């Protein structure tokens, strides 16, 4: 092949590095390195001499490392073979990225796991040309510009799966609201990516998360939205109002339930749920209608209210009289679990002093 007299390369837009098309050189060949370029001689997979911007005439003095390998006599114009690589140090911008698969992330506020996807763009710049070229030659041997881009994009996407999840947890913001923090998250991830990719001789610049999305019809996302709606209602109306609404919903559901379970629940509503609704309404009315609460003492509640566990369901706000009615109808018995304020745990009715008389037999034993 013809001996090359001039070695130079005009960097294409977005190109990170380029291998000169011929490796047939000679002493005296002119090497031209443009601004923002660094040229390297490579022989047998070893990165040898390095040249920054300027024009050079090759001789044994300016390629000492390479000359140790090829061992040419001083002052000769003998031909030799070596690869010449040009590394571009200008930034390659607006490279797209996206998570190829949804990332399963637990919402830090509502503790529901939901699938999340993200996409955006980034820029890359070679900051250490020697480390860059040694890493690529050591890992691939030869490659195109597109292969280099995919090499780094693969490492970025792999790191992003972890970094995105960490940022969502650190910020403590619901996945539904995370798009309000894209700028700060982008800056933080940019810094972390540079720590991970510095060993390749490159830096990531202008990393940006354009959006974080989730499938609107996914069951977990629907649960998240319902949880957020509930939290908003509690924050606006207060827990007492929400509890009253729930009590009315129970009343309506029990009235519409015509099965055997509906009869039991109807009994519970009649004896207990109504008491709870009445208490809730009374409490709320007192809060909003009593203009001088310090002059009107609260109505004393001397009768404790109990909870019963019946058929795996909790029936609340029951008085002793209510429980007696349950026992009379066969809905509850001595082993039915009950609880009231002050008790450390649920106990059978027969073991609670205030209720034991309801189930203990009052009939005297037979005569001896």
C-alpha cells in the first residue's frame, strides 16, 4: 500500500473518536491535529505517543514510546505501521435516553409499588483522552461512533434504574407528584453519573429528565390516585367528617344487602353503627355550632362502647344492652371476641367482667 505523507482528520459532527484509514506511515510523515483533538499512536493494542493540537513531522524524538516498539534508526525515513486515533474533546449533545422497561418503585408516601418509566437527554464529552482511548481499545478493539454511543448509553441506563429509585425515595415525594422535582433530580443524577463514568475518561453534561410517566390504567397507579384523593379529603374536611361519611356508607350498604350476611349487618347497624353515626354527628355539630364551649360542659359518656368480632367482621360502638341483644339472637356467645378502650387486647366475652354476666348461666344447679 502507498505510504501516507500527511495524517489528519476533520472531526464530523458528534464524533467522539476516529481511527485513521491507513496505518502505513514513515518517518517524516506530517501529522496535523486540529483544535479540540488529541491524536494517539497505537501499536499492537498499546497506546503509545500522544499529540495535542498542532502540526508535527514524525521522527524518533517525538514518538519515543512507539519507536521502542518499532526500533527505527535515528534520522531515517523508513516506513513503519501503526494506528493513528483522533479523539474529539468537544461535547456531543442532545443524546436521547429512556428506560427500556418500567422500573418498579415503591411510592415513599403511600407505600404502593408502581411501574415507572422515564426519558430525557444528555451530553457527553471526553475529559481524559488517554483513559478514554485505552478503555475503548482494551474493551472493543475497533468500533464505530454509534457503537461508542451505545457503549456509554448502556452504562447510563443501567445506572439510572437504581439512581431514579434512590432519588424518588430521598425526596419523599409521591410518584404522582415527582415531575415537580425533575430539575433537582436531573442535577443530582448528573453528578452521580460522572462519579460512575469518570473511570472511562468521559463526563456527562446537561443530563436532563424530560418526564417520568406511569400507565394510567395500571391497578397500582389507580390505588395510588385513590390514596392521594383520600389524603386530600382528610386534610380538607378532617377525620371526623370523613368517618361520618363512611358510617353513612355502611348504613346504606347494609340497607341494600338482602342476604344472610345483610341480616347480620343490619342488626349491627341497628344496634351499633347508628350509635357511631350519632356520636360523629354530635361531635361535629358541637364543634361547629357551639360558640362558647367553655360555658357548656360536654355530655358525660358513662356507658363504655365495645367492639365485637363477628364472622370475621368488626362491629363497633356497641353498648352492653346491644351486646345482650346479640347474644339473645344467637349472633354472639361466650367465646365471641370483644374489646373496649383500656383493654390491651381482644378477649372472649366470658372473660370480660362487665360482660361475663351476659353469658354466665343464671339457672341454679340441679338439687343433689
